[in-house]
């Protein structure tokens, strides 16, 4: 990654100090470390005690897609 220079002239000194501290903390946090793995979302929104059979889901999907247009009109043709 190429270092980028940003002109902080004209900003108040406390703001410049804060930006420099933020950049340093980010630099320290990211050097040589891999981010921690994200927690899985599987089951996060499940409602306890409710189970929907696969057949019902498949049927609902077939009904939803039954009237979906397979071909779209060409926008150039009026």
C-alpha cells in the first residue's frame, strides 16, 4: 500500500493531534495482524420451536417465480 499525504494545514491543533493519534492506533492495530473471524449468522434469526418443512418453502418459491417475466422487453423498442 502506498503512503498517502494529507494536508492538515489550517485545521485546529487539537484536531490535527486527534487525527495523528487515530492514524497511529490504526497502523499499530493492523500491522501483521489478521482480523478476528466474524461470528456465524446461521440460526441468528431463527424462531425457537418453529420449523418450516422444505416442501412448503419449495412450493412458495415456485408460486413466487411462476409469473416472473423470463424475457425483458428491449428498452430501445417502443
